[in-house]
């Protein structure tokens, strides 16, 4: 068989493509088989908490002092190994206080009570029904679960931070540096780690997950548990749930509803106990 | 062929370089693959020393199981329960199930991974257990 | 044809080695970022995109602007662009490469970049941006190389290139439209949430890109024996004039909507960028320079007599380029994050390492551009002389 240079190069090129590309195609197919199989839901077996759409009511009448708020924040940040870098530039937070005018910008009124204007509202991921962060993520690293929780897959996140640009609530934090590192004084950023939960790594985005790991065990989210009734967590689609009861009996507001993301976190502004 | 000798010498050197790892292992002493160590207090306590799946299966497919667990826990699972071939249930968790028994990451995970020169990124985030070996 | 890039005089090689040195320095800075994390940049929780993404956005415009040469030449048979068109295509190649690199250095987990292809997500604009950028790169490589190769042999380009050329003409605006959609579809970012964002992007691209080409053409005329042609450069000047005017007009529209409506969220970023808010005014000097240069450029360009003077045209082109580089490569992206989602002002300024990495990316782009231009010009010299 005779072959000129051109033919040889053609055949060699095709062989290379087949050699390099073939396994990739096979691997891709295998991947898809797995994705299909994982869609099968294991029926509730171990008493996990389930819902159609998880939501939360923050009752500000129960958060009178800083200690009330700090208890909740610490509970969350400790069990999730949230680092404290001690500077706002690298800051990572899942739940934290913002005053009314910052939590609800555009809603402040000129002559509203000073105490309300300065009242620190606990803010966290709103687990929106129509989440823009999920819409923009190029790898489905952030996605909405069937129970309404907007979840992060830290294994898949490429750290493009499109979700941070898209979230209207500033709920997302980025690991600008290694959360497992230490500061100049040799103090670790994660003061005391929780060995039951992972940390994160450089270059991924993180946020509140409504404690999916605790729901799976039949436990309320850590913040709700520590809140002394200040945070009511439950199924928004279930008429008889405690959260729906709370919503029925109180005037509540949500953050930036005009944007159409439909947050699942509601706020009761304190002092109105007309159950 | 111009410069035929040089080309042939070059080819021989190239060929030797390519097969040098094989030569090294056949002429020299082949290195012994390490045996993962299961000597931990937790495993020693077990009456029947059994992992979630049979040893041979785990040895070949642990990375696949871990990947499946990962996707199930993070992306789907409400209960995070794994049912093995014998119908036994396990909490799908690297930190809270696997490493609770295999509390000797250095002698269990790292030994083989170092030998195979693979660097799984599990431990970038997941917290390794306090090393325990009896 | 590659060999042409390896034959050059002393100053050619000095230029190449200077660029290589800058690339090396940028690479070392990137290694630091790779181990420490993106914390070495000035970005923060509040301003989570900065100089890298700004540069990316600006360069997508430069890449798209190649169409301003390709379209008149191939669709309107405007022969005067014959000598310039390859320069436009090769500029696009170099610009797209820089775009991809700027995205890459901005990633927190660069090793996972292939996840974008492994888990394709059509609802994400970023996914489509990757598709159109890669497509545009491939189109330009194939077209530029084939056409230049044919020119060298003195034959007309192969027939199958024509459809690809027409495709690339339609493709060019798409890359910048999709890039604008990265910003223009985000709820809560009022500054970006504008229906004319894509139009603004295209106008500024078709001003800054041809302005850069004028500068490059004038440099080429000086350092090589190849003359891109006075008339071609003048036509480019006309293109820059019209699109610069369009761009300023569009910016005016944004100002009108924000300030006549008086809606606070729509005014805030403009106030921050051009006047500062509560003493936070780090970007104000830059934005003012941009405005002054824009006015200067328009004043020079608008009168045909001034524009006809190549020195004045060069000055105007430099003014256009710098003005839009500041406006789009910095103010537009950073401004979108200020004030933040809590209506607090957290400012941003790039760090030294961040600038060094960016400089490294520019150096790579210039290396690619130099090599490609060297090849193109050598071929043209060979054919003509």
C-alpha cells in the first residue's frame, strides 16, 4: 500500500482524535448513566424532615439583644466550619445582622421609629423560588432542590462568582483564601472545627443551605434550634404547618419582592403580638 | 535516507527512554504494593469485620461509591441512606461513616494513594479523623 | 507560514523578548494567586468581579470589531480594506485569546474549568459566552489562515471559506451581545439592568476596536515596508467617528433615564462613578479622564478636515481607546457592584499583583498579535515586492 504524506497525516490525525476523544465519549456516557440513576429518590426511611417548599419566618420580637442574635449566628457558623478572617474583604458569612435600611433598601420611611431603622435584622440566603443565582451558574454547581432549598455543590463550583453578581441579597460569600489557614498570630480562621462537617477550599462560593445535613437526620436547622422560637422553620406549602400558622397571624415582609425572585424567608417586625 | 545512522541511534535512545520504567521494574526489584491497614480500634471492635460492601468490591470501586454518595448527598438525597447488597443501611458520609471506622487515614488512604500517585481532593474540604492505630 | 514569525531583525526580537519577560513576570504573579487564592486581588465579597472581568469585557469588544473590516470588504466589496482585513481578523484572534485568559485567571478553581463543558448549562449566559467565544476564535483562525495562505500562492481563497466568512460576520455581534447579557439580565443590579446594554457594548466596541486598528496600521506603516493604505485608514476614522458618537449618545440615554426618573437605585452608580458617594470617590478621577478624552475625541473626529490629518486622527484614536478602556474595562464592571446589595458603598481598587497578572495576559495577547501580524505582513511584502 502506498501512501503520500497528505494521506498519512489525515489517517494519523483521525487516529489521534479517536484515541483521545474515544475514552472521553465513553466516560461521558458513563457519567450520564450515573446521573440518571441518582435521580431515584430514596423514600423517607430514617425520619428525615421533608417538605414541598422549605421556608423560614424571622420573628424580630424574639431578637431583642445582641446575645439573642449572636447565639443563632454562632450556632450556624460553628457547625458549618465558617471561617472568621477578621476583615471585611475576605469575610464569609451565612447568617448575620443588617439594619432595616440595609436589609430592606428603598423601604425606609423618613419618619419611621429610630429603633426600627436601626434594628438589626438577621439575613441569610432567601432560598428563592425563582433564584437568579441558579439561573446563571454555568455548571449547575448551585441548583434548587425539589424541596425548594437552593443548594451549593462545592465539588463542582469553578469559582466564577457569577452567582454572587446575580444574587440580589448579597447572600453569597467567596473563599478568597484558604479557610483552613491561620492568621499572622498563628490563630486558625476556623477557631474550633466541627469534625462532622466539611470545611470549604480556596476559590469556591458558599452560603446557607438550610442545614440539609440536619434535615436528613430529622433535625431543625441549627439557627432555628438555637433561636428560642425566633426563627420558625417549616413547609410553606403545608397549610397546617407552624410556619403557615405564623404567616396567617402576623403581618410579614420579605426582602426585595419587586425583583420577582420570591424569597422563602419572611420577617415579622417585632412588637405586634396579635395571635 | 540522509543521516541514517544518526536517526537510528536517536530512535534507539528514544525507544530505551520510553521503555525505561518497564526495564527498571524487571531488571531492578519491583516495588511491593502497599496493603491498606485496617488496624484501628473501631474495626478491631467489630465481630465481623465488614465494610459497606465486600472488600474486593471496595478495593476496586471505592472511588465510584464515594462519587455516587457525594452526588446523592449533595444533589439529591433527602435521607442520605445507602442500602448495601445485604440490605444493611448506612449514612452516606465520608467523615461520619467511612472515616469513623477507618480512623487511620495515613495508613489506610494515603498509603495506596501515594503509591499510585493519585491525589484525590477529598481532604481539601473534608476533615480527616484524628489518627488512630492500635 | 509560521516560519515568518521566526525571522526578524534585532528590534523585532527585542520586542518579543520584552513581551516574554512581562509574560514571565505575570506568570509568577499568577502562581502566587494560584496558591494563595484570589485574595491577592482587590476584590471582595461586595465587589466580586474587578479588573480581570473588566478587561475581558473590553476585549470581547475589540474581538468583535474585526467585523468592521470584514463586512465592508466581503459584503460591499469595499476593495480599499483588502490590505487591512487580515489585520482585523488577526486582532480578533489575539483579543479572544486574551478574553479566555482573563476569564481563566479570574476563576477561583481554574483546575475545574472543564466543568463548563462537562455539565453544559444552557440557562447560563456564561455557558453561551464560552460557546460563542470559542466559535469566533475557530472561525477567525480558519478564515485568516486560509485567506492568507491563498494570497501567498496568488490564488483566490477556496470556495468553502466564503460561507464561513458570512457566518463570522453574523457571529461577531453575537459575541458582544452575549457578553452584555452576562450583565443585563441580573435582577437587583440596576446599573447593568438596561435594555440598551448590548447596543452600548456594540457601539463602544465598534469605536474602540477600529481606533486600535488605526493605531496599529500607523505603527505598521512606520516599522515595516507594508502600507495599509491612507484611504483605508480614513474610512476606519469615519467608522470610529460614527460609533463613538453613538456610544456617547447611548451613555446619554442611560443618564437621562436614571436622572429624569429620579429612581435612587438607577442613579446611585452614576453618582458614585462621576461624583462619588459620601466621600467614596476612588473611581471619580478615572471616570472624569474618560469623559474628557471622549469629548476631546469627538471634537477631533467630528470635523472631516481635522480627521483627515493623520496625526490628529491618531491622537483622536488614542483618546477613544483610552476613554473606552476606562469606561468599559473598569467603570462598567466595578460600578455595577457599587453600592452593594445592602446599599452600602464598598470600594475596589486592583492590587499590584492583580495588575501584573493582567499585564501578563496583555503581553501574551501582544505576542500572539505580533507573531500573526509578522506573518501576515511578511506574506504581503513577499507578494507585492
